[in-house]
């Protein structure tokens, strides 16, 4: 990362070139078998801490609706919220790859609207955007990629569809739904996405997908065989206890979450331990997987 900072300062490298350099560096790491450690991040202080801790990708997730705003789900997050937090993260971590979520309503209507909103996130400091779903979304991904925007496809449990999915449930448990997720991952990979994120799917399915596509996978509740892992920062710190309206005692921590702060009294060390645990594949363990 230090070399990149020097490079950028010396040559005044523009964002698209830096984007390419960061992506190529990550692709090299993945090819060499190294796991990618990603974390959600919403502000400059944590972004700086995470950059120093060696987190490979910072995700400005629309989970901010839950962990920052106190809502039950991500359905009220707007483009203004996303661009505001993306700018903060960029300020804190100018040399780390930043992925920003496209909030609900910002990419479904048509490809041009999706492009416009994706570009707004890029101009706010993101190197890549992420959006949820397969099927019709494959064409949106292809359109963005063809127009120079790097994309991560989010498959499996898709939080913006929490109501249609009937709650926070594991996806891909039946043969039919597992095949659907695999086919979506293949189609997204063929469309040129840079990553496929798999949330809350059986570990065996995530392994099969990772082995079947050329695109690296990032898992959350998807077992240890993905190319990388992501966790929500507040879950890593063990400080999220549900929406503002609920009592902490009513909150059931998701199986895939691990409190890394419990083993140390330093936030910086907790993040470093997470990075290390992802890299040496000790996280996620069997008890964090489905
Ligand atoms: O918004 C988010 O934090 C996410 C993670 C759950 C992967 O999409």
C-alpha cells in the first residue's frame, strides 16, 4: 500500500488508473492463492484504521441503514446516504479499493439510470459498485462493465429482498435454488463482473461456485472456500444488537458473525486479527458456516 501511495503522489495517478492498479494487485493476490479480506466501512476514522490493518477492500455497505441508522433493514437507504459515506471512506483510505453498494431503487429501472447512479458513487470515491440479484440484473452488470464500471454481483441472501424472501434465511438449500444461484454466478461471471459476493448459502454450494467460475468469490456466511470474506464491522466488534426499536435481549446474532474484539482490547488489533484469520483460513470456522 505504501508503494501505491508514493506512486500516486509522484505521478498524480487518476482514479481510473489507480482503480486498475488496485484491482490488478488484488487479482495477483487471488491468483497466488491469498484470501481477500473485506470489511464494511462507513467513515474516515475506521477507513484509516482498516487501511493500516491491511484490509484489502472496504465495502460501503447499505447495511449502514441498520448499523448506523438503526432501521430494521436496508430498504430506506438512499443514493445520498451512500455517496455521503463513500466520500468519508475515501478521505480515510485513499489507497485501498472501495466498493460501494447501490441502494434499492438505484439500479432496477433501466440500465441508463443504473449507470448514472453507479457513476455518482464512482465520483464520490468508489472504485467499484455492488448490487443485488441475478436474472435480469445480469444485463445491468454487463452494461455497466461495458461502460467502464467495475461491478460486484451480490447473490444468495439479498438483504434488499428480505420481505420477498420471508426474512433472514439461508438460500440455496434445495437442489433447484442451489442451481439457480450457480447459474446466476456463471452468468454474472460471463458478463464480466470483478467479484461475486455470496451471502448465507451452504458452504458446499459456495465451494462449487468458487470452483466453477473464473471470477473470485467473497463470502459472508458462505464457508471458508470462497476466494475472500466480508464481515460487517459492527459484527466484528460485537457491538450490533439489532435495530434501535428492539431490546438487545431480543437480538439473535447471525451464525456467521464473530466478535474479534473479545480476544483483545484494541479495535486496531481486532481488525488485524480478522485480516490474519481470513488470510490463514481460520475464519470462518465450521460454526460460522451453514
Ligand atoms: O451492505 C452490506 O454490508 C453487505 C454485506 C452484508 C455483504 O452487503
